[in-house]
C-alpha cells in the first residue's frame, strides 16, 4: 500500500470514472466502487450529445455565450463562477474524448460535427450517433482498465456505498460498503472520497433513469449530515415513451435534427411549440416544452387519441440521415413500440429525467462533510432551476476533470492520514451498518411488500411533485410519505437469503428514497415562486426579490430543516426568461 | 399564450388508468433458479398478470411484488440483474426460451409460453439469473482494448477521421458488452485451460486498430490474439452474429483481425 493519501471514488459513471483517471494519472491509488460493472452505469443512457462552444459553424459561439445560455436556461439559480469554469473547459473535454477514440460524427473534412440542442441557437453539441453517453462511457472505461492493469485502480464492482466514515473531528476517513453478492459489510480507508452516484429518478417510480438510480448514496450522506441543495428542482424531459417498467427517453437531439412536435386539431396539425415560441420553436428548453405539453394535453384536452401523448415527428426527414445521426434512439422506439418512427410519428409524453438538485458542494466540489466530494448529477452545481440538453455530459465530465486534482490537493494537505486513524473508528462504523442491515433482515412479521410501497411513492411523487406543483397536493403528498414511512416498519421481507439478497438492499434504499422525497416535497412547498421546472400555479412568476436563493436541506428525524443562501450572479445579470423572441 | 395557468390534474389511482395500466389475463413463466454459487439449479413455475406491451423484466418485477409460485405458494423473488431497460447497459442478458438476449427487450407478446428463463450458460451463476462476466472483461485487458492516450491534458483535437471510416468504427462501438456472442459460441468451452476469448473482444481490438492512434500499436493486439484461446479458435459457427442485439458484423471483425495478423506475421518473416 502506498504511504501517501488514498482515494476512494463511489460511482462508475462518467463523473466517477473521470475522477478516477485524473487521480490515477498522478500516480495515486484509487479504490473505485460501483453497484454494477462500471460500463453498466446510467451514463450509457445519455443519447444526444455533449456541449462545447467550438464555433466551427461561423455562428460566433463562445464559452461566454455557453455560460449565458446555461444560466439563462437554468433561470438564474446556478452560482455562475463554476458554470463559467465548466463552459471554458468544455471544448477541451470534447477533444479529450476525441483523442480517446470516441467515434464522434464527422464533417466532410473529417473534423468533429456539431448539432443544435434545446435552449440555444447555435451548433454546440458534439455527438456519436444517438448513443453519445455510451460511447463516452466506454472511452473512460477503457482508460480506467489501463490503470487497473497498472495496479493503480482497484475496482469494487457490485458494491453499494452505505456511509462515510467520519472521525471525531467531523472529517471523512473512508467509507463503509456492502458487497451485494456476499452481503458482507466492510470499511475502506480513504483520505478523500468522491461520491458521483447519479440522480434520484427512481424516487418517482418510473422515470427515464436506470432502475438503480435511487439516490440512496446521496440520501445516506444527507442523513449523515451533508447538506442537500435545491432538492425541489427535478427536470421533466418532454419526450419519453411511457412504459410500465420505465419511461424510455427519446432524445432532444431528435428535435435538434429537425423533429417537430404537434397534436391533431380541427382536422389539421397544430405545431404548438413553433406557434408559441417562434424564436426557438421545437428547441425551447425542457421545462418550457414539458409545461406546454401538459397545457395542450390536460388543459386543452388535445392529447393524441385522447391519451396522454403528443406526436414527435421525423417522418419528413431522409431515412439514411436519420440512421446516421439518430440511429440508436429510433431503434429504441421501434423495438419497444413496434412502429418505425421513420414512417409513423412517435407518441411521446413528459417523464422525470434529471435532478438539478443534489449534494451541496463548494467551488472545490467538497460537500459539507470535509473530505467527501461530490460530482455529476449527484451534486447541484451547474444547472440551476433547469438543465439544458447536452450539458449533463459536459458537467459530469468536468466534475471529474476538476474533482480529481482537488481531491489530491486536499489529501496532500492533510496532517494525519486515514491509514493512521484507529481501527476502532472503522470497526464501529461497520458494526453500526451491519446492525442496520440485520434490522432489515429481521423484518419478517409484517404485511407490506417493499416494491408495492415504492410503487405508491412513485405514483404520488409523479402526480403531485413534477410539472405542476399545487401547494395543497404537495402537503397531501408530504403526509403520504409520512404514512409510507410508518408502513415501511411493517414490511414483510420476502427473502431471507444470505446471497445476492436484492430485497434487503431495496428495502434499505426505499427508506433512503423516502428521505429524499421529503426534501423535494418540502422544498417545493416552501418555494413560493415559479422558476424553471418549479411551476407553482399560485405563484406564477419568478420572484428574484425573495427567492433568488439556493435551498439547503439538513436532515432531522422529522424531515428536512430548510435554510437558504444567496446565489452568485456576479457574471450575468438576471433578466426575465422567455423564448418567444431573442432578448440577449 | 402562457402555459403557466392553473389546472387541476386528477390522475386515477394505480391500476385503474389508461389501457396500458390494466391487466388482462396472465403470463406463464418457468425460471431456472439457483440459491447460491455452486448450488443445485431447479425449475420453478410462475404466473403473473399480463399487461399490454409487457416485457420479460416486467414479469420479474411482478414476481417480486407478489412472490408466489404458480401454485400460489410463497417463495423468494427471483434474483436478476437489470439497469437501463433500454438495451444499452447489457446487464439483463439471459436465456429466454433458449435464446440469449436482453430480457428488457424481450416482449411477452412475441414469446411462446410458458416463457423459459435461464441464466447465461458460459458464465458462473451468483444466484438465479445473476451471473459473473469477469471472463469477458478480462479479455478486454488481454487485447488491450484502449487508445493509449498521453494524459488528459489539453493537447487539442484527436486525429482527423474520414466520415466513412468513422461510421465503420461507430458500428462496432455500439457493442454493449452483454456477452451474448460469448454465450452462444460453441467454441467457448468453459472448463478449457484457456477458453476462446469470443467475438466481442476481437471486435474491440479491430475498433481500436481502426483509430489512427490505436493503429500505432496495433501489433500489441495481434500478439494478444495469437496463441491459445485466441483468434484461431474461432470455428466460424456464426452464432455470435445471430445473437448480437446490435447487429455488429462480428464475423467481419474476426476476418479482419485474421487478415491483419497474417499480414503482420508475413512482414515479420520477410524482415528476418
């Protein structure tokens, strides 16, 4: 074992892998934890592309305009300095992936091609067909495998993070994790820990997220005292395929490549986004598009065939071009819906997609627990009240680019290392987590099925805490969560097995989801304005005088204690947000 | 017109909503189970509610919500692995009615019943349908399936690549490491000393060799693919091509690497 600091990365998606690479390339050892083999992480689901202002199309794009689009698209809730850092690094990140061998689409000169995405007027999005996330993931997976071969990276795939090990001074000294095969609990020493475990979409039952995205790691840190920021800001993607198991994403790149949204009206086609938002048309940001679709379907009763659906139409496009630029996503529609979207318009509807909120971090990506860092969707750093399409891949990669070196700087400055901490610190942490697990194993006499409780949670959260936030209904949802938490104590664990016991793992995660759901709902009740994805019909306007501030949730046994801190808007002065005409 | 108006959206409770939420009839399944590594496998029958457009993963979700067998006797939920449910993470691969494929993309309406679910054959079982694919990922190490970049620093863009070559590479890079090609290959004999690496790692080697930077050390990948368990073990059964969910031209990849290796050996011989 190296005598210097040791590093722990939790999460095998883009943020976690890039953090790992950045630490390993400096010659430091990394222990990398992931629920699944890292290349199965949710980052593979990203489809459309990655943003970087390269200005290769003569449109005058720049990192500053990328910053402006991002903070404007986020309705001015993001602290601006980190966003500026990210947009300035974005082009180099794309070129780095290019050097790693990502098969990005090319121009006729063999250079990278770029396309348009929502909330912007320029071609800023590099893409590899419509499987960009998967391509980026495999590029990083391969680089990590190189360091694994060199002995710098040790992977713990099939392990779940349970807790940070925190010493008497409140400083993180490692983690406790669970082997999901043998169900053994173990502690790992680490001087700096990156938690990059993605979003909490599964709190809403069915979402576009992968089914492991419960947010449990974030929730456990929150329950341990880490601050959680802007929890009420959860993005609804306007175009997904409804399904009973999940909502399958139909990428925004479909609209970026000319796809049009319409519903039948008076015997014709009504392109309502193009009519309402002439400046951006079908490429309005996701919050605006989702709210418009809700209005058309529920308020005006114009859903396709009276259902919860609108058309997303690419049938006017050349089929070969569609295959080259959008192949992966059209295949998903064809495979799961049995209709060819090159011939028939797709039927889509909004679905929970991304959490702008997450663990509170400072500008060095450190959470409020010293030594614990957070990156990717798991933190709250860049996207404010609404994320722009193709900004997720750049933000999570940037967190890795930045987080690795910041962790090394922090680890190098420590006076005492985790290796020197008393073993009782780790033994006690393991004993505590083992006890919690045994308590779940002992839940044999109840009457509730954990998966059934989860379905109820998802229905309520999706119904009342997504596109429209009505205060009374939010309050009822908050009561419902309390009721579900009571009923959780009456779970009848369906499986006592000592090997790969998925029921024990899920039952534990279910509690963690309740805790996060409360953060989202209470935050939404408290925020008396409309901003980005947070639409309160009783307070329809953005209210900068009172609400230009970050929500901070801190855990108490009775639910989150909320406080607020100001937003750093030192770079771009807040202005009204609307996409009908250009007002930059 | 602003969409930000008040509206009262009442969504009906679970199970009573639109057509796709209502169960009609049932689906019969029979699942090969195994309680722990090395345990004895056994079959168990299940019957779950049938929903329109249902897939095999949804059937397994129904079982865990109400873990009873076909006779109504309580049992443990079937263990299986799943994540993306969009056929891109590759983890939910299993044998469905004898054919290796992703269970998320296996629609019940297309399957003969009772639907037989078995774990993949060529990988050790952890429990029920959960298997361990270490062998596949070790093979990626063996063939050095990565571009040897010189650090993550800002060195500008990568090499130019003509769009048609890029398309060839992209087609290969859609591999989701599901291991179906390895599972279906008759040449992969699991108790051999050095089992055949299978099609996916060979195709990864080809992909890296297409890239101008990867091509600079192509011979390392040739060396890795020669010898026991290497490319010469391919028996051209073509099963890999048949089961690949992404229609990757795996036989073309194997043929291409074969040609590259032959040329490489010839050049080496001429040099001597």
